[in-house]
């Protein structure tokens, strides 16, 4: 089994707003970047399903029942985002929420959870409803359950 170097992920493409956002978030240790355009964001690090290397992405999030929620919308694109396909292959993830960095396990919300969580996420980003109308795929909600840090 290969050890994952969670501390040195690949970031978004140079020249993208996502890279600027990640740099601001990481550079300020979460003091800046968590609050963005009237909502809240976290940094999600997944393991590339082909490369096996960690990849970091800024995403809008919500919270419910002690878990973090993110939406695999890709703006209503017909294809799932790469980060979602990555976590389907490797559900262990790392997230940074403000200054807090956590390991977690990601999974797609059940139909019942999605029905409950969709309004929560639309409350954070109203465009999710529009994105859903632009695609035939059901946009997944991902539930990230934090893994408690080992004691010691």
C-alpha cells in the first residue's frame, strides 16, 4: 500500500480563480478564503484515481449531523467533476475548514439524505437549483464524515 503525501497536493491550474482561492486559503491558514461570495468554502483533497497523488479543490460546503456536505455540480455539466470521480475510487479525503485540517471518509448521500440536504446546500448557493436543470444527471451530494484524530 502506497502512503499518500497529503501535505503536498496538486492544486488547481495556474491562472485559475480556484488556484488563487487555494493560495489565499492556505497562505492565511484559513483566515481568508473560507468566506467567499456570500457563502463558505473548504478545501477538499482527494486521491487521483489514475495518478494516485493528492489533488486539492476549493468547494462550497454545508454541515449536517456532524458531517460536511459538498455538491458535485460542476456547474450543471453532463459529467461529474474529477474530484467526485476520484473519491468514488478512494473515499479517504482530507479537508481544511478555516484553520482546521481533518481526515475524513466521503460517500454519496443516499436518496433520503439528498432530499434532506439539497435545500441546505441551495441555501448556501442558490445556483445549485439552476445547475440541476442544465443536466440530465442527478447532481450528487457528498457527505464527508470526519475521522477522529488518534489519541496520544
